[in-house]
């Protein structure tokens, strides 16, 4: 099923929680709503679910406007961070509760519950109550409840946030695989950019109720359209340094106190002659070498596979992912090579990208 | 190896006799104030009551000439023709008030007031507290005004006569209706407060999940809200059973036991402290009160065992997770 949100807004009194969000979700697509807490992503999800009525704008399922359709008539399944399993029902009763309400015949109900339980590996837990299950098992049951009702649309509200790190990793893969196999259109709300990037076909980045970008994870990562996306997507986050880009003959240079970088013409000329701009470069696109910007190691954070260095170049601070075998220590003098084909530029006023407008 | 002397085994900590005594005594000391209060105001009165119930103490014997009569008062209770009637009246009073108001109406008000806007719900619940806040004499006076005999009475003057219907002396004509209404409107607010807070503390995700799963409003109440309120429901049932068993002031003010509304507690009061013949039968009244104590204890034990009250008290109030 396709979903279309058109100019969707939600006001609570004078507070604007969602402000004119427009986006389309293709059939069988897996879309993530990504943003910091309080950005309006869950409010948007609840409007899709029908719990909230939009203040303005429309929600369309396929060609049908569903604004005034009650949640129970929308054929949606939902998975919550808190699992929201009914504590007084067994696993089987939880799985079949939506089907009992819609009066599905008993034999079909049993078959569908069993199928969902088999897919999720919870067949042995049917007679237990949620209180007797681990967090991971509870989340599987919650997912099973959403799947067994055979929804047209699956809604996830931070479903993995209450699980420990290892379990989150395996559930992440499992949900993605399930979604692909079943082909159910899905919306996944999260504040965790790794979750969004690893699972979703497209990511809607939401900030203060507004849609910042709606793109694939590669595009968000390589071509961030706003300063917010550049800082929010990617871990460790992108370095953002205020510079001035000057044209000297055919060459372009980014300069600030103690910082002087030769740029490529393709990217340099878009930032030149604008006064102060913000240069962005990801820590993995900076290398330690024997040429380039001179700096001093200020902090070393060993991450195992890499060392995350904080290098002071003049009065700017640049994070660098470095090979641990270099054994760099605090106070070491280093030279940084920046991959000029990966450099981003942003307007400090509008916070828009100068490269991907 | 070095030669430093290291003890092979750690020396067990020596606990002096004084320390041990202090550990034994100090918790007792902390419990003393509560213990004294409990004994003075709960256990001693029951023991004194039981003692009095074994005498023929009354205003005609005075405090000097009474005699110990053993269980004679209890035998009298068993033989008294009023016993059965008053017991039935008590059961009727407790169960009808409990079912229709202290639980039923309390649930309805709590559910309604949590499904409308917060402010309106608050005002609505505040209205329900008024009967409890009004002094009982004033409150019962108002009910008497409502039901007073024609040509007076709000019902007669302002409702029935304008409609051309026949009038009546309503309190006398429908004593049970008035007894249960007057007590119910006071009693409902207790459960209402407990149930409201229970409903409001059910996590929002459950309400959303129920709607997405396909519940209409009634199904959500039936399958999600009520099962999560097991503890507050049991608490209110237990507590209100016990308090209804011993309450009689509204009945006393309204009918004074007329029309078959002489409940057990009112009977005990009449015999012991407000006797028509002017002979206050303290001994017999104490025996009647002891029966009530016994019924209360039995009811508590049944509730605790049957509903596993102890286990429920230890669990979180709302069985969310």
C-alpha cells in the first residue's frame, strides 16, 4: 500500500508539533522518520495511525483520504518502545486479540497466530504471560501481534530503544529481513541515526516539526542538504569549521587562522566569494600523513578499530579517525590530509548546503 | 616468598554483647509509637468491647451492680426474631450500595471523566465530592426536602404536581431507595478518586495499542482498562464493604431504621446508646458490635485469601510491566 502525507500539520494549542510535512511512501517501502526527541516524528506517526487528527493537510492510503478513519479501520499494525503487551493476556491471547475483535474465524486465527509465532521463534511461549518474558521476547511478541493481523501498513515507534545493545543489533537485522520478505509498507520512527540508515530505504529527517530531507541513507550521508543533517547523520559526527573560501587564479583555498586548505575547483567555486562559510568534513575523510595541515593532538579516544583523535589546527578542532598502530599520543604534532572531494560547504545563515541546493 | 605475616584466614568480626542487644532493641524502639497506637486504639477497644459483651451492663445496673453473664447476650442475639431481619437488611444495604454506587457509579464516573477534556473531567469529579464534603445532617435534610410528604417536597411540588402525577411521602414509601441513594452518592466519590488515578496511570501506549488493535470505546474498557484495574477494584471492594458494614449515621438521620432499614450497626447503636425505653443495654449492644467485628474479620480474611490481596499489594498498582 502507498502512503501519502500532504502538507500535514498538527498544532497542540499554540505549539506546532508538525509543520507542513509532505512525503510519499511507495508500496513495500521501508521509511524511517529520524530526528531528535520532541521533533514531531511520533506525532506524525500517530496521525498516520489515526490516533491524532491532523490540524491541516491530508493522509492518503493508496488513493483514499483516511483523515477521518478510526485507527481500527485503517488496517495497520503497530509496535511500541514499551511493547504494550496486555499483561493480563497470554502470548497467544495477545497475538490473537486484534483478530478476536475483528471476528476472524477461530481456525484461521490459530493458523495466523502460529505462523507469526513460527516466523519470530516464539512458538514455545504461547501460554506465558508478558511478565514472564524477557525484553527481547516481549518485543518479538509485540511484532507478532502486529504481523498476525496482516496489516497493510506497519508502524514502529522506537521499537528497539528498550533493548540492550547486542539484542538491538540482531533485532535490527531481523526486522529489516522480515519487512523485505513480507513486503509490508513500513514506517519506522527512531532517534538513532544508525538504525535509520541501516534499515530504511528512505529516511525522512525531521527537525522542529519540519521535514529537513527525505532521501536514501547514502544521499543523506554524502550529500547533506542542511547543516542539521550534516551534524546529525553519521557517527562520529562531521567536523564543522567556519572558514573563508578565496579564489586565487585557478585555485581555491579555504582559510582561517592557522588553517589553509587547497580545494578542488568543482566544490571550491560554489563556496568562494561568500565571506564566512561552514566547511564540513567527516572524521574518516581526514588522514594523518606527512603533508597537509599542521596540528597538535589534543585528545585520543581509542575505539578499538580506530582511534578518534581531536586535533587542534590553529584554533579549530578537527576530529580524525586514525589507525591505532600509529600510537599517537596527546601533544604529538601531526599533519592532516583532508579528502577535498568529500568536503561540504554550508551557508552559516540559512544553514543550507552550498553544494546540493 | 616474603616473610610478612599475613593471617591465613580473616579473623571473624567480633560482635560484642552490647552491639547484639542494640541491634535487637533499636528496631523495637522505632516500632513502639506505632505499636502503642495500634494496641491502644485497635486492640484494647475490641478486648474491652468483648468484655462488656459478657456482662449485663446497662443503665439500670449502673457501673456497680452488673453481673457477668457469660455468652447469654450472644444466645439472646441468636434467639431474637429481629436478628434475621436486621442481618438481611445489612446484607441488602452493603451489597446494593456497593454494587450500584461505591463500585458501579464510581467506575462510570471515573471512566466518563477521564474520556472528556481534563478540565471538564476535574469539575465533574469535584461535583461528586460535594455529598462527602457536606455535613451529614445538612445532606440528609436536603434529601428529606426532596422526598418530603405533600404538599411539601421538591419531588411533589416541583416535579410531580406540575405534571399532574400523584404525590407521596417518598422517604416512607421508598425507604430503601433513599437509603441507598443517600449513602451511594457519598460513597461513590471514594472509588471514583481511586479509579480515576488508576485509569490515568495506565501508560498511553496501551490506549493507542488498543485502538490500533481494533477496540471501540467499550471494548477498550472491557478488555484493556478494567483488567489493568484489578488491584484498585479489589481495594475499593474490600475497604468499602468494611466501612459500609459499620456505617449507620445517614440511615439514622433519614429513616432511623423505619421501613425495614434497621441495619446491624444501627441496631447496636439503638440498643446500647439510644434506647426507646431509656434503658441503655451496653452489654447487649457490645455483643451486637462484636458480631460486626467478627463479620468484618471474616470478610477481610476471605478477601485477602480469595483475592490474594497480599500478593496484589506487593505488586505494582498497575500491572504495566
